[in-house]
C-alpha cells in the first residue's frame, strides 16, 4: 500500500468506506498525513482514480484479513533490529578464474612473460609456480631467460 499513489488510495477508500483507524493501520500513514491528503483532495490536487481495479485487492481494510496477513508476515520474515547494521557476507577464496585461464592459454612457442602476465592480469610469481596454481596441467611449463635477448620467456611443452 505504501507504494500506491494517493489517487489509487482514495479510489480504495471511496469504494470500501473504511474508518480513519482502518486507513491509518492498513496504509501505514499517520493521522496527520491522512488529514493532509484529504485537504489536498478537497483542493483537487488528488483525484480518485476511477479506472483503478479495486476488486483486485479484495477489502484491504477488513480487520480479520489484516490479522491473517500480519501473522504470515511475522512468521515468514524475521524481524531485524533497525539500529543494527546488516552486512553482506564476503566471498572467500579466489575471485574468478583468471589464473586458470592464463595457464590454459600458455602457448607452445616461447613468449615474453611480462607481456603474457599483463595480457592475462596474472603476476609473474604466479606464472612461475605452475605446480601450485595449476596442478592438473597439460604438459610442462617452462619459464627461462633467453640467452640471446635477456628476456624471461614462458612456454609449454
């Protein structure tokens, strides 16, 4: 009810003709809010929506129906202390599969390890520890410095 416009609320009020206490209780508004809304309606700011399907809601102001709905809500949804801070559970462990994807794409041709690590977003020490990070590896991974160029290379055999 709290997300309904006052035009729709007044359509329900006009159709079911509840008491002020029922309106306040069902719609979750204060007496001052209801009085202000009625004053704005009198000034033609709020106009009841006559095309609104009031039958769809049944009689929301029926006290026996509200008691049943309220009991179901309190049983199904645990109440939380308003002053407590609700924190999301943090994920633990590795985030994603960047390391596995990098090890799977190691080429058979020697490639610069610096370029390869930047391209896949994995650090060089991780790439050097293939037995630790990729125990089910296909083939052997080599990380060695090229004698001619002095660049550290990585490749799979």
